[in-house]
């Protein structure tokens, strides 16, 4: 998600907006959004209605969480792209941005973004940088 946040203005220039959905309540979701340095909203789906509707409910984890996924939904609410993701495999942000630009020009999705590997070391570096930038909080606060 931090990759998407870094390209937020590029997505907006292409006519798109970004948001994320969490099954956590706002009290838990907002600190996560801040820790990750996300510049876009993290919406709360505590009743898991959206997560279920999009087939993303992972009922085997922590009472039901969402599988990570990326969607591109057009103005008519038609899903133009969908990718179920894993911690170590995410959609390439540049390719996703290219798709959004193409759709924004009225084109059809001629190529689909591919997943790319995410290296745990890079994730640790980003988490450390976010902690340095925003500080570290006690989980009890």
C-alpha cells in the first residue's frame, strides 16, 4: 500500500482515486494508516459486507479478515481489474498506473498488470523508515 501512496498524485492525475478497506474499526485502522504513511483513506468494513461481496473474506484468520487484493473499478462500478495478492507478491504499481491511464483515456484494458515479488528485507526497511518518520506507539495507547 505504501507503493500506491507514493504514486497517489499520479493516480489522481490519471482520473483515479485510491482507498483501502480494513475489517478493523477506526480506532485500530487509523494508526495503521499513519504507520504506513498512507495518504489515502482506510475505510472500515467492520461488518465485513464489502469484503464478503468481493469474495475477499478469509474466515480462517483472526475471526475473519480480508485477503489482500487490488481492484480497479470504473465510474459505472464495473470491475476492470482484480488481483488477489499475497504478502510477498503484489501488483506492479507502474503497470497498474498504466492501466488506469489507459482506462481514463477511454481505452480498453489491453494489458493486465502483473504481480511482482516483494522482498521481506525491503519491507523491513520501509517499516523502519515509517517508524523513524512517525515514531513508535505503545499498543496500549
